[in-house]
């Protein structure tokens, strides 16, 4: 009898608990993410620092740089803002360049946060320029990334208004 009452009480509590919303998942995004993306210039290193968020919106800095497999990529960075949706879907847009290498354009990134919130991956698109990019992959890092001085800026305030939810990455044509 006691087990039945306990089970019934747990079932009622679960039914009355508020549903998990997208903004609850966004709290897992704050911090530093490191990985790579592939575009016309080849494999490129990237660090995404998400430092401000309000519910399901967030902002930070996107930095790109050369990797061992592709040492000719220049360094660059820009501010970003974004939104996390249902089931971990993440859309981020570039706001303004902090350091823009000559010849680079912005592109869109649409991704998903992996289970446990320790990875993020997805596709990179280049609207109006054909298929110049393919994929990005990021992993959460515990350490503060070594952002070079040109990228050390305060991220923009989070906007709660309607936005175009894309991440702008840099590629060279």
C-alpha cells in the first residue's frame, strides 16, 4: 500500500512539474567551445565563447584561426548572438566584425547541442554563393581560451526581440 501511494505521489508530481523549456537548456551553453569548421579556405579552427544569456538567447565572440592542417588561415573574430530552440537546436548570427581579414565573408551556421551539453555540431551554409562550406564541430572546454588581444571585447547585450537566427562564420572567396 505504501509503495502504491508513493508511486502515485511521484506520478502526480511528474505530471504537475513544469515542462522543460528551451531556455532551460540554454544555461548549458555559457562558456567556451572549441573545434573546427570546413569552408573554401579548408579546415579552420574556431573558438566560440558564449558569455551572456537571457533565457533562450545568448551572445558572445566567435574567433577563427589556422590549424596544423591549414596554417594559411588568417585570424579573425566577430560578436555573435543566438537562440537555442527545442531539442537543442542552436542558431547563431554574427553581429559585427572585431577583426575582419581581407576577402572574408560571413556565412550561416545551423547546429544542435549534443546530449549532456558537451558538444555542438551542424552545417554551414553560404546563401547566394553556392555550397562553399560543409560542417562544424565544437566541444566544450573547461579552460578559458587564449583569445588574442584583438578579440578581447565585451560581448553585445542579449536581444530579446525577433532576430534572424543564423551564425555568421568567415570564409574567403
